[in-house]
C-alpha cells in the first residue's frame, strides 16, 4: 500500500505546492508516518523535500528576490537547527501514556503527541478562511524566518507559514515561487545536516531498504509534479483541495497524538 500512497501523494502535492498554501512536506510527512516511526518519517520526507526543492530552484530559482531570501532564509536556517535538535531530543523520550482498546495496547509518545498537535495546528491554515488569508508586512521577514524555520526543523511543516510572510513582500508570481523555493531549499539543507548528527543515520539503518525505495519513488514523482506545476504556473485558487487536505491532516494528527497511528 505504501508504494501507492507515497508516490501518489508526492506527485499530486508537488504539482500543487508551487502555487498553493500547503507544502509538500506538510502532506507527505503524514503519509510516511503511516508506515514508519515519526523520526524516520520526518527525515525521509526531508530528503524528498530537499531533492524536490533543488529541482524547483533549477526551474524557478532565477526569479528569486535575493534581498528577500537573505532577510528570511538566514534566520530560517538558524532556527531550523533548533527545531531539528528538539526533534532529536523528543525522539529519545519513551511513551508517556498507554491505554488498551480491546486486546490492542496503544502508546502515546511525546514525539507523536507534539507532531500530531502541530499537524492539526497547521491544518487550520487550510480550514479557517482567516488563516488562509494570513499575511504579514515585509518588515517581519526575519521573524517569519525564525518561526517557519523552527517548525520546519521540528516537524517539516513550514510551507503555509513561509507563504504568509512572503506573500506581502511585493513579489510577483514568478518571484514568489522562486524565492519560496530557495528559502525552502536552505532550510531543508540545514535541517538534514542536524538530523544526520542527531538520529537520522541510526534511525534509517534500523529500517529495511524499503524506506530508501520509497524515498527514491517520492523524489521521482515529486520531480514530475514540480515539472507539471511549473508548466501551469499561475495564480490558482484551490479552496476545495485545501479543505480536503486540511480535514485529512486533522485526522492523521489526531491519530498520531492519541497513539492510534
């Protein structure tokens, strides 16, 4: 089943993420989390996300506004270090609650609880109209970098928040997409380095080679999606898609936070 779900999610979401409010990592990480432990899911998603952002930068990076990139991405990259480090610490804490439903025992670990609540929180960006339209003045770009980078490092959820800070930076559509891609690439690069130091290598070596095959499939289909999205680049409203994605994220977030997944 995972060989269907993960490539399909990567293909569809990657084609939409160039011009929509949610990002590839926001939806792909929960898909990985259905089949792998949370730290592995976040790290695997980061690999796909980084590779996809390299491809997007190659397609659209020439349109980036480097003044915005510098003001936003530097603080984002530094904050991503803190978020990724915290994830590594949370992953070492054992379950905090366990309960039984019938003959099955479910455990709630701190990392699942935190990531589940964050997924629910970021899903609100797709479900609540006021949050969908959330935007901040250009002067708050460094603060936006801190918030987006930290949560990107911690949970991989950064797309909606990054867009909220970049959307009022005076960028046209192509500059927005190019700047967004460059900023996401820098955050992914930094957080993967921290994951590697904290838990990434150990976690993935304990998992079968299937995770690597899924990562490669995810990268390939994300590339295809980005290529399609770049060809269709324009301002598109995707309210129904965002609502469906938001509801699905809430379901997954509740499942993780309660230990059901």
